[in-house]
């Protein structure tokens, strides 16, 4: 039985901060960002945007193409959840009016949990082919102002429908995985922003790639030459470049620059202008590949390397399906990116400091162009709006 991604769509915020603006504010050279970390812009969530509203925006176009009552489970992967007890997926379930006969759970391990959701959903569909499962990966990457991480912020959500006989990509059996208890990135319960040891985290990331690759080849017998395109977790695009160089060196492959770029660059285009989206970033990379490679990918093997600090990592592959182009939503993705409004550094700070979910009662000004937004907090209860229903 073939199982995998039948439909996939992503959403990001309506605003961005250009790293040219950021560099001018900080008095640094722009090349530090565009070349040093490979980033140009970062999507910035306004106060009335959170992972639930982002996830709803990502999921709605998928639901328009199917019977939403057939969704049997929602797996919501995030490390920027909105409640310590209630799953972000349940807020999403209510906002999208999914069937009551549906299981919902939130998954967490830094940037890795989206991959975990795919593996779990794939196993569930193989056990019961009637299942149609939504896997959501959504995050808002936020760091303290005037720290090294500030230039790597961003946000995004990816919704993936996992079914039998998928139209986009079949997830192949077998993967390589690796866990190690390290402190390269973490966010204690009392903090709204993460703490990170950047240089150490990059080393752990690359070691995890080598470990998962060894395990992947042991488990599956697949080889580097058998993979056509490589998607990586992208906290910043330079990291994906370092990762692929590390893998190429490890396997002893002989690639010229053109081949190297063909395997990796299409999967970096969106991430370069959206910024880090934690659990969603790997799958935005995959969408970027789908939307930007003009050749027919049918039958091509795509690899996925998921890395979550702390750390858990996994390397797995999939086979692109016939006529996948007919269900892609590239126009929607490109329209969202193009219509974003540029922020001044002060406007970015205003958004940054006006997001306070700890207040008992808050009414949020309307910044989102819709259709979903966080409208208010009443008695610590989150109130969401579907603005399309209010028209």
C-alpha cells in the first residue's frame, strides 16, 4: 500500500522585516545576513497571529478540496503552543469545524515533531486505509532583541493530508533516527523566547545528520546516488548548505557545483525570504522544491532530514507521484509571500512587544488580512475569529 502526502499547503504572516532594514538598524553589513546566514527577510507575526491562526490558513485550502468530515485525526506539531494543557489542534479543530469523530493531539520536540507526525500518521493509515489524517507543523520563531538569534526569526505553518494512494509523494518505509540529550537550544516554561548556543547547535545538527544517515542506510539499503533532491531542516539557509556539504563529504560523492545546487537550492528559496519556522521549516523547504523545480519530478526520490534541538533527528525519503503538479498550490504560496507588507524596525518592535498572552483579558487590534485571527483573550480563554463567517 502506498501512503504519503496527498495534499500540502503552507501559510505565513502578512508582514515581514527585511534584513536590509535590520542591518541598517544594527549598523552591520548586509552581507552578514544575505551571505553569512543566507537570509533576506523574515516573516513577522502581528499580535493577532499565533500558531492556530497560521495553521488554519494553511489548512483551509486543503479542506476546500475534500470532505472535511472524513478527517479522522489531527496531529499538530509545534514548539510554540498556546496552552500548557489544551492542544493547539483542538482550537484548530473548532475553528475549522471538523468532525467530532476525530482524534487530536499536539506533538512537541523542538523542530522535529512535524516529521514524527508524518511517521505516526503514515503508520495509522497503513493500519486502517480509511484514515485521512491532517499533520500540521506550525511555529513562530522568536528570540530576544539584540541577540544573535534575532536575525533568524520567522513564522509559518504547513498542513499535510496523509492518505493511502497519495497524489504528491509516497513516504517510503524505513528511516534513520537519532536521539541525544544535549542543551543546544531550549525554552523554559517561564520564557516566551528561546535560549540557544548557536555554534554548539550547528555541531550537534551536523553530527545528527551523519548519525541518521548511517542508520538510514543500515535500515533501508538506499544510497546517496539513489536520491535526486535533498530537503533539510532550515533554521537559516546556510545551514542547509553546510548540511549537504557534510553529507557529500561523508559519502565521498563527487559533485560539481551545478549538481550540488540542483539537489538543494530549489528547497531553500521560500525559507530564505520567510525565515525560520521551526517544525514547519523542513516542509516549507519541500514545498519550495515542488513550486520551483520546473522539471517533472515524477518517480524522483526526495530525502527529508528533520532536526530538533535537544536533540532528536530523522532521515527519510519519499517517491514523487504521477501528475503531482495538478494538486500543487504554488499560486497561493507565491501570492502570500508577495503580498506581505514591509515593516520598519520600530513597527517590528511594536508587534514584538505587544504580544502578551499572559494577560487575563486582551482585545487584539485587527492586523491580519484574514480569514483567521486571534481576536481576544477573555478570562484567559483564547477567542478566535473566522472573518469570512462574519461578512
